[in-house]
């Protein structure tokens, strides 16, 4: 599980995920299998919170403290990361960066 290994090597044992579409949902499952706790999700479609066992927030919500947020959406990373920086002090990284693509 390379994403979980990457996170553990950087001493991250829990994360938040922005973007809970197909890619984000797959990431949640992979991380949980790899021993990384997903503390919460962030998505503009709050109904997605019904699919998960963790809370789901929007960009307008106050976000709980977390060390790292992984952004799964590809085309709007700069916009999303700017909005997230207004809400928290977490490291914000794209899934593409972790995967090296």
C-alpha cells in the first residue's frame, strides 16, 4: 500500500481527504486497509457524508485540526488549496504529488 507507506514514512497516521468522489472513496479504503485513519472528509456535496463513518465538511465549514489534507480533485487543486489554507494550518498535498504523476 504505497500511499499509506508514504504517509507513515512522513509520520502521518491520520489524514483528512478533500474530494470524496470515486477517487476519494477508493483512497479512503486504501488508507484504512493500510492503517491510516481518515479523521474527516471535505466535499462540496455534503450528502456524501452518509457514505462514510467519519464526518464530512464543506469548504465553508470550520475544520477540525489535522496535520495533513490530501486533495483528490485534479483540475482545481490551486483553488481548493487556497480555500483550505484560509480554514486551517494543515499541510495540503495533492494525491497526484503523492503518486508522483
